[in-house]
C-alpha cells in the first residue's frame, strides 16, 4: 500500500502537510522538474535555477533522512514534462494506491490537481497548506460579509491571534499598531546600505544553472549574479544576516530608492519564504527578538512584521477569496500594450531604467520600485493588466500568482476596482524625486509637467501622465473621497496647461505604442 506524496517546487518545507504522517518504509515522495512549470510564463532564469536547485537539495535532505524519493529530472528522457503526467507515470510505476498533496499556490495548478483522480484512478487528498499564519477558513471568517476589506484591520487581528508585538490581549507593543509615519525617509547621503549576504552556487546549483542556460536560453534575465539561498539552512543565514545588519534601519528607509543601491535595507527573503525554505513565523519571531533585545527599534521591527504577518497573509487571502474572476477584472479599462523597454531597460527615464536593469540582473526589485516606479508607470500609462501581470510573474524570483496578482492587479494597477486598496497608488514625479536621487541624473526634468521649446530637458513623463490619468478618470475618482483632492486640483488648473499636458501625454503614449526609441518628443 504505497502512498504517493507529491511535493511541488515551491513546497520545499519539511513541515509540509503532504509529508505529515509519512511512512518511510512504504510511502514514496514525488518531486518532478517539468517543462510546463518552467514555461507557463517564461520565468526569469534565476527563478528557474532557484526552484530547481531548491528541489534537488530538498530531495537530497529527504533521502538523507531515510525517505524514499522519486525525483524526475528535467533532462530525463522518460519525463512527461507536466505535473499531471509525472504523477500518473510514477503512480503507475510505483503501484501507488493513493496520492496526497498540499494545496498549490496557484489556481491553475489546483484546477489541474482536481483532475488527478480521474487521470490516475486513485483517490487524491489535497491537504491545506499549513505554512501560512492565517488559514483560509480564518480569512474567510474575518472577511465575512464586509463590504470593504482593509489590510490594517486584518493585521490587528493577526497580531492579537499570534501575540506578535503584543503586551496584553489588546495592547500592542509601544502603544500603537502601526509606525508607518516614521518609515518614509529618503536615503541620507552619508548612509551606505550593507550588502546582503550572497550564497555562492554549489555544484548542484551550478548544474542547474547550466541546464537553465541550455534549455531556457531565451528567457528574461541573467544568471551571472545568482546568489539566492537554496536550502533551509542558507535561508536562515539570509534572515540572520538581515536581522544583524539591516533590520535596524529597515523602517526608516523602507520607502527609499537610490541609484546603484538595488537592495537598501530590505530583507531579500521573499524568494525563500515563497518556495518554502523559510518559515514566516520564524522570520517574524527573529525580528521581534531583535527588538526585545534592543538590537532594532520598534518602527523597523513592526514595519517588517507587518509586511509578513499583514500584507503577505492578506494578499493570499484575497487571492483565494476572489479567484478566478479576480484576474479578469479591468476596472480602469486599460488596454495599452506593455512597452518594449520593460524587457530591454532601454529608456531615458532614470528611475525606470534602474528598476528594470536591476530586475534583469538580480530577479529582484524592492517594493517601492515595483509599486511606485514600474507599477505606477503602467497604471498611469493605462497598460493592459494582463500584460503587466505577466511581466511581474516573469521577472521576479519571488513571483507566484497568489502573491503577484493581488499586488500587481490590485495594489499597483487598481484593476480590481478597489478590493485590495481603497485608492490607486498613482503619483507624479514629485514622489519619486522626494524618495530617491534618480531624478538628478535623468534625461527628463522632474520639475516640469510639459516640455518647453528650446529647453534642454523635457518634462518628466510621470508628471503629464499623472494629470492625464486623473483627467481620464476624473468622474470615477471624483466619487472616491481619497481621490477627490487631485480631481479638485486638476479642476482649478488653467485649461491651457491641462490641454498641453494631455497633448504631451498623447504624443508620449503614441510613441510608446510605435516603439519609439525616444519616448518623449518633448525631450532633446
Ligand atoms: P522586504 O521589503 O524586506 O519585506 C519582507 C517580506 O515581507 C517580503 O519578503 C515579503 O514576504 C513580505 N512582503 C512585503 N510586502 C509584501 C506585499 N505587498 N505582499 C506580500 N508580501 C509582502 N511579493 C512576492 O513575494 N512575490 C511577488 O510576486 C510580488 N509581486 C509584487 C508586485 C508588485 C506590483 C508589488 C507592488 C509588490 C509585489 N510583491 C511581491 C511584494 C513585495 O514587493 C515583495 O514581497 C518584496 O519586494 C520582496 O523583497 P524583500 O524580501 O526584500 O522584502
Ligand atoms: C516555479 C516552478 C518551476 C520553475 N519549476 C517547477 C518544476 O519543475 N516542478 C514543480 O513542481 N514546480 C515548479 N515550480 C513551482 C510551481 O510552478 C508552483 O508549485 C506552482 O506555481 C504553484 O504555486
Ligand atoms: Fe523618473 Fe521623472 Fe525623476 Fe526621470 S525625472 S527619474 S522619469 S521621476
């Protein structure tokens, strides 16, 4: 009586529910490298290398424990190259009598799994994924019939439920739930962010990297700077490195951006958390311990814990609550194709260039770059949410649909009409100028909203696109109290100025669609 226990590439966790109660003598673990998972979007090369290396290391660790593992390598000629195909093949070959698996992180894989019983003729048990801090039952109960879901209230519930940063049942540490107001500083010129710990590829990772270069040569990104942790031990070292060297200033500079500083004081633990190498509660407890021992201030620790206990759990809840219809909404009617420079980085907008080129080289950009630079541009320019979602799924090492979609579709693009956030995160160049030093070296002038003849530098595209965006959606935003202010400001502007900005926006956007090398006709 063999039970086949299927472990997916983002389920490399020893505590996985699919492995609970495993019988080492009779059960068989199946892990399968398959082309279909590597190509359903053309993931960044580093993401594929990370997942396959983590899978190989995890399989080795299970074997070292005495468990039986059937591992399908991508280049094995017998490999059917799909999850369902490998489950059917190995179930047949091993004479398995039932299959156990943990709920996957993406809707499309759950749909596929629901067909495995018919495919194999065996009972398939899909267990809840216990690696999250909020079960779906709890999230559904919290969401209930609420008209409007808000992360902040969910987060408070989670603080109460876990006791993280709590002094008493209704007493948050420091007397407040949230210290976000302290977390909006630009980087001080004298501050040099410490470089995060890098994990040099071992033999297993190098083998996988060669495989990726061979099999997925046309995928986005480069492998040269690959330095991700690929085992649970390394992921813990990455967390410890963050807590020791960057956590203390994580809060202050959480929203900052700087030329040549791709990681600032961020943790870089998203990729490890999302493929199962790091436990979210372990990350939160490590940060809380640093606060209690006086090694990091409360604004930093609360800010970090809010990202993991609050945002990460909240977006997962929204995803499973709203899928599959969520993905197809397009509240702002955005239809423009994604500009080519999202792939090439060839743009004269310094902020966009920095975010895109580091994404190509590192499979990483931090939250404010994703939200307020590449996301904000896509929002203002009215780019088709499906194309933007695909880009975010492709380019980041931590991208899985359960977390990518609510962040992109909901938070960045407002395509869900306000499920995730009560107002669009739209901003002009002034925001980017306040939070970064990108504008200083930019071909555009952040102080201008329209280009002027004879000027050396044309207007910052974020400026005229912002006002064009507000104008296009003025009727809708006028009904939203949180957007009423820019709509009123626009109404008070001189009509000629508004017309000039709209004209400039139209020319710029037409240039984007034509794939013009110069995006802004107003710039020299
Ligand atoms: P830190 O800034 O150090 O934060 C610590 C951890 O908090 C992160 O590792 C992550 O696990 C969690 N976290 C922080 N913000 C969020 C958030 N908004 N939602 C969920 N978890 C959060 N995150 C992903 O994990 N995968 C994605 O595919 C993804 N796509 C995004 C797309 C857009 C448009 C935006 C705006 C955000 C996206 N995020 C995504 C959220 C966030 O940007 C990343 O989690 C973060 O940048 C990862 O880097 P870090 O580990 O250094 O994070
Ligand atoms: C992301 C990924 C990649 C690149 N490759 C594999 C793979 O070969 N085998 C596998 O089991 N999982 C892989 N994954 C992770 C899956 O895409 C992930 O489990 C689903 O998207 C559900 O979150
Ligand atoms: Fe970005 Fe505009 Fe600043 Fe250039 S001027 S870096 S485009 S915000």
